[in-house]
C-alpha cells in the first residue's frame, strides 16, 4: 500500500513518536510510506499571523524536521497540506484534531481516510475544544483509537465508533537491564508542563513525592520531561529529554513509578516502566484500564486527585519489598505480550480491511 501520514509537527512528543514508529514498521512490512509535516506549523484562527515565524523556526530546527528520529520512510515538508502537496495514495492518516481537518478536505485520490486518535484532545479553550469535538464527527473511512477507555469515551461523548489498536512497547524496553538493588528505593514520575485543564496533574505528583521523601529520607526521587522547569526542587533529580537507552536505564533503576495523571489516552511511560519490572501507581484509564489488575501487576489509584491516597499507597510499597518484586515481575510479564511489532500488524490489518486487501 501507499500510505500517507499527516503530522502537525515532527517534535519529540509521545504521540508523534508513536506515529513515526508505525510509519517505520509499515516500511518494514513492505509498504510505501511518506510523512507530511507542514512548514507553516499548527495554524488555526488568529495564530495564522505567525505563519512566517513558524516557517523560519522549522527551517532552523533539526528537531522540528524530525532529525532526532531514525526514519526509514520519506519526510515531506510542504508549506500547506493540500491536494497539490500530498501524493495520491491508498490510505491517508490524520494524527491529531488539526490534521483531521486537513486530511478530511483532501480529495479521494489520496486514498481511504483514517483518523488515528491517541487522546481526547479537549485541553484548550472552550472554542478550541468545540472544534476538537467536531473533528470526531467528520466522516472518515475509519477511526482508530489506542485504548478501550478512549474508544468508549469517543462513543459515549460523540457517538463515533472506532477500531482499537493498543500501543505496543518498543523492544528496547523489553530487554532487561542490569537488575536493580531493591534495598535502594528510587521513585520515578513522568513530568509534563501544565496544559489546559492540567490532566497530567504533575504539581500534585511533585507534592506527593516530596511528602514521601519527608517520611523516608533515604529514598531517591527522579523525573523526566522535555525541559527542566525553572526553580526546580533539588530533592528531585530531573532528566531532560532522555534518549531511549537513558530512559531504559532510568526505568531499570526505579522500583516504583508514579503516574499522577487524571486521565491518559494510553500512557506510554507506564507501559515502559512495567516492562522494566516497576510497580506502577496510576489512575484507571489508558493502559492501566486496558491491562492493569490492581495489586497484581500495578497499583490503581481510586482518585488521582487524592494526595493522601497516593502517599499512603507509595509508602506501603516502600515497606513491602516482597510485594514490589511480585507486582514488578507480573507487570513485565503482562506487557511482554504487547510488543510494538504486534501492534503494527494489527494496525496494518485495519488499513488492509478498509482497502479491501487480503
């Protein structure tokens, strides 16, 4: 098949990485793949005023051109996503709410149109959130969601059906790193800046970790994110934009991995941490809702907004090494059956089905 991916950008965020990993996998499966990223950036409404600024920014930035990723497909950087800038294909895939409108307006010559939804993207203004919701009502040939919880939300809130293709874990995380010392307890947490209604809930997460540190001074705290915030608390080590092998090592050295998010469309860090035998504490959404069993392969937070619940459950794990080891081993066993190669085959089958290919 000829497969087009329409991306809003090519920076190092989780959703973009997943799309690019699928693009690479499809090349390995024998397909002809091109990823399109507009030089004009993610423009809508008044933000079009920054058109020239965005074009210059991409021209100067290796990251925005996707040079951080080892791609096996071809990148194209047209100024706009139009019928003239996108080739004819069998399938064209939208990867965010804004690319859904660009993709929807392309001609039928660009192939079957697929909307790949990795999160319910209503984290902006009321006006923008309405546009996001309307994008989920556009008449695509197929919608693909990454989890049962996201599928259910799309169906309940919008009335739109989707095919579920759960994200897989990369092979580098499944290769067991040097065994961690269970006597030295390290607690990890993913960090994201406040976005819209702050579903990542990291401010509370930091308070939880520091409170646990007050009670157990010998534990170590570590987090990672794209950029270290100013005035960062020195009690928590911050790893800025880690490479994949650095991230594997971080998980390998971590015993407890705390995800404070109110909601996750999927939540790759939780899955990656489970692959390295971490005990993951997280709310019941995304990957945890998909594969998590409380007290067996993870610890489920009943209310991620409850600071005391998170502190209490982390401290119980600190004093119970045997429980940590059992849950960690079960976690790895669970996610080892969900490799990215399996997910790629499932995604490919959805595309073949809508193209009526065997």
